[in-house]
């Protein structure tokens, strides 16, 4: 919704902070770095089985993959955030979202799985922060 607001009300949007975001999750012929359905369903199954136990920490923050305290914190965060069913339902909905039609981009979108860059036509500055840790790990320290 924040993307929709920013795209439709640029005069009321000074800035928008997007962390770990995407215009679309699902693979499509014109979005070939999206996730194909079989891989997505496998991810959902893994999430539902391991929710509340720190599942996907290594995928989100490889540098914390073997950190027991980080895994415990991430599992606690998951348990406090929502149920396994709600987490899966949320990601099922996310898979259906395609924000590209509302984004005024010049179609130069590059994904090397570590560094997303978007060139936005509106006079919105793009600030890229590179870090080895996902922002969710900052709350632990």
C-alpha cells in the first residue's frame, strides 16, 4: 500500500524507505528473476513447518546462519508476529501482488539477488545501503 500511495500521491510523499522489497515475487515471461510456483510452494511448506523456530534466518541473513542467539530471537519474533497459517497466508497474497503498473520506472530493474537498483522517473532520490546483515538483526544488538 505504501508503494501505491507514493506512486499516486508524489506531492504528498517526501520519501519512502523500502527494505528487502520487490515489485513482484512471481515469475512471469517479462519478470524472469521472479520465483517460479514450485519453488514458492516449497518455501511456503518450509515456512509452515518451521515457523516459530527461526526458519529462513539463513536465507534472510546468511551471516547469522550459525548464530544460535539470532535464531532464537528470530523464532521468538515469528511466534510473536503471527501464527504459521497467517504467515503463509500473507506470503500467498504477496505472491499475487504486481506493483509494476503503479511504479513509474524506466524499466531498468536489475537483480543480482544482492543489489536491487531502480531508476525512478519522479524526482525521488535513490539511496542504497549495503550491509551484510538484514535490518531485522539490528533489533537484537
